[in-house]
C-alpha cells in the first residue's frame, strides 16, 4: 500500500535527540562538525593530567534542599545506577561507564563494589556516538579545576555544569532504561 503502518524508533536514538536539543542552546554550538570542540580539547590533552588526578578532590554534585524536586530526582537516579552497577546488566561497557560516572558524581564515592574508580581514556568524539555528551559532560564536571588545560571561559564552565547535571539527573536514567527498536514489538 506504500503507507507507513508501524514506526518503531529506537528509544536510545530518541534520547540522544533530547540531549542534543537541550545541549545545543546551552552550548551555543552547532552539531554539524564531526565532533564537539570542547570534548576534543579534553581528549587530546587528557594524558597531561592522567597521572595528576586527585580522586579525593573531584567536583561532585551539590545536593539541594531536602525534599526539593531536584533532590528527589538525584536520590532516584542514585538508587537506579547503584542497582544497575550491583546487577551488572550492561550490554556494552560504555553503558557501565556512564553509570559509574553518575554514581561517583552523585555519591561522591570513588569505591565501586570494592574497586577504586579511575577515569577511563576519553571515548571517541563523534556526534553519531551514543552517550557522547553524557560521558563527557559528567567527566568534565568531575575534573573541573583539575583539568586546567581546558582553560574554560565562563560560558564553557556554565555549559559543563548545567549539562553535567542534566546528563546525570535526566539523560542517563532515560538512556539506560530505554529499549532498542528490536525490543519494541515485544514490549
């Protein structure tokens, strides 16, 4: 009949679009280049700080007033990523990487199930890559002042702060709980 009868979009792709549409006006950068310039700067010079990172001085989430919406949301996300880390239900390693980063950001703890947290090498920078913004913004916020080579402008520091919190509190739980298109008919 040449008609669309059923459209099954991959929910992970849809969540990437949510993140893109939230991040673009905050960063003020288009997403037409092969990768984000801020993330490339981090990746290209990560080796200059890798051995100097002070894991007891990470910049973690500042918990707001108890019973506020953001406080309740942060508790919900922290419980979710703790459960996912305990169950080890990640189909890909970088899904686990995102959960670990969010756990460290929200809890301030660097011990994850008896293993000491260390930053992994920066992931490939590409707009086509799932979780690029989530992984990088949370990492950059955790490192904050320690990544002095980033030489943030005030606008970039604001961008990293806002998008790290958005990534941790909203994007990460949506992404990690979303289904693939192949699962849609079953669901």
